[in-house]
C-alpha cells in the first residue's frame, strides 16, 4: 500500500486556543480513514492544514510525497477537497460551476465535458444541472460540492462531513460511491455519524482536544468496551438464579449481571474476561441446566459508547 497522505506533528494555535496539538497520521491507497471527534476537537483545522488551506504553526504535511509547504500547487493537484459547508457560487448552475472548477484544474474541451458529465452522474445531479445553485436544497448543494471534489479524479480525496444534509437514500448513495472510489485513492472522511465509520471506513482515528486518542479499525475500537462479546440471555423469573450461578463458574466469564425484568422474564448478561467470544461456553451451560430461554444475543461494543468513553472535549476549556 502506497502512502499518499502524511501529516507529521501538526500544531495550530488561535490566540489562547490550541486547536491542533501534535497530530500525526498517514493514509494509503485503498484506505478510507474516518476522522472522528467532538465538536471543536480540531478535525476541520487538521484537514485544512493537510490540504494546504491553512498553514500549520509547526509540523508538515505531504501529499503523494510532495511537501505541501514547499510545493503547494503541485501537491494540491493530487487532492480533491470537500470543505465544511460546500461553498459555491450561488448564481451559477451546477454545470457552469463544475466547468469553472474543471478549467481551473486544467481540463479543456472534450476532456472537460466528459469529466463534468461523469461527476454529475456519479453524484446524482443530472436533474438539476441547469438550476441556479441558490435554488437547490441543502442536499443537492452538498452533492455539487462532492462533484467538484472528484471532478479531476484525484489521488487523494478529503471530505469534511460529506453526507451532511443528505436524506437516508442519498447518504447510502454517497457511502457506496466512497467505497467504489477507494480502490485507487486515499480517502479521509471527517464525520460525527458513527454508523458511517462502520459503513465505509477501513480505519478510524478519534481526536479530542487536538490530540489523537484512538487509532484502529471499527472492530478494534469496539473491543475497548467491557461488554464487547458479552452474551445476553432472557429467561423466566425463578430460574435465573441457578443459571447465573453456573455461568459465574465459567473461567471465561468475568461477571454476570441482571439487567431488567419484564413480563415475567429477566435478562442476564455474561461479560467476558477477555476479548475472546464466550457464546459457545454460555450455550453449553444453558444446555446443561436445561434452562428455557426466550432469547440469546451476542453483544458488540458500540462505537458511540467508545466515543463517549475516550473523548472529553465537552468538559475542556483550553482547546478548540
């Protein structure tokens, strides 16, 4: 895997506010890197420094091996960037705006027309190409922004909240598009939608107060939670005591807890003492005790719980 994006020890301070505090990361061909963090954690500032739209106080960024500070124009030729808010000229139509962007990118004639048509088709803009951008819905404006980012078929695609303002069908379309494009690109996606990480990202970085606090796949992050691979069982009230006692004897089980009672049933949860699955062991105990169960569910750590556990920006005041 070729490394296409490198950020090395990026710092950015705005007055008394430290927005980014020593962030280093890489992204390579075929990788979709999810960039997560609370509001004000420094996601957008980091992306602006990587793309060369904001100069870091210290640190460097390289795109396709090109130093952004030393050769910004050359580096930016390899980047497609969808910033926050999808700015565009409202009096233009999507067609005229995309042609304008394509010409700036050096496209001409048939190549320009072909790329405009392809970008419009990929982003579902065909029905609004002759409307003024000011008259478009928020979702369509976002798609215009995405179209300009992919217009020149860049090696690196960096997107800040790409599905913001889209309805569920449009979000699904954009996520599928990201996965299709990822094979020969490095893609960085900033998002606060945790299901988006599971849907499209091969890896995720979580930042808080301008620093990286976690880096791994969605599954690796979920394994941080104590109830990842826990087994929940619902049984009739009155038989849970014997079943719980048997489960607590298992060496693979850290503890068993009663969660709730309803309609004459109680739900037990057996928590593993490691990240290894315990479902087979629990099923064997259920069979041994001949307990009649209504349901048995293997739980996974949820990304939103992981996110809350490792981020604390809502209580901080010294970072943006």
